C-alpha cells in the first residue's frame, strides 16, 4: 500500500500548522528586530544578515504553507517582504538603525522559504478512494 503522506491526508495538517505557527513566529521575529539590544547567537549566526535570512526563511515558509494555495504565492511572499520592510522602518523609532542589507537578507530568506513551501505544495497528490482513506487511518501506527 502506498504511503498516505503524498495522497493529501497529511497536507491539511501541514497547512494548518503553517497558518497557526505564523503568528507566534512573527512575534518572535518582531521582538528580535525591534528590541534595543537583540541577542547575539553563537556560531555562524553572529553575522546579523544570516539572522535576518533565517528568520524570514521561517516566515516565508510558514506563510506560504498556511496561505499559499488560497492566494498567489507571489502575494504571500510580497506580504512577508512588506512585513520585513515595515519592521526595518520602525527600527528607527526604537533607537536602532534600519539597513538596506537587512532588508535584502529578509527578502532572500523569504524567497527561499516561500520557494521551498511552494515546491512542497506543488507535489502532485493522488486522491485516495473512500475505502483506502479509511484504511490509511486505521493502518497508521
């Protein structure tokens, strides 16, 4: 029997997780961008552009998984980049410097995350017939 993973049974859960986790992730990213003294992460994340790219990779991934098929992926990506641009502009109000490099890193991360999620959403799924769908639920470990 084929795995139900690529037959659409798992997809609604992934989409719900993306939609539900986007708001908390946005809160963490907003805090990181607007706090007066952001934490310094160890390892390669000591370079702040990698911090921005990683954060917006997550936001782009979650937003596209959550809303990518209901809305054009391009609009979802544009919304995530607009959030990044807005937060960069607001940084001036909290005593931090807005940086074009940060905005570019945000856009690169959002692009990679959205592209990965869009690729996952584009995987063709063969719908199961009703009896196979019931069996897949019962046979799951």
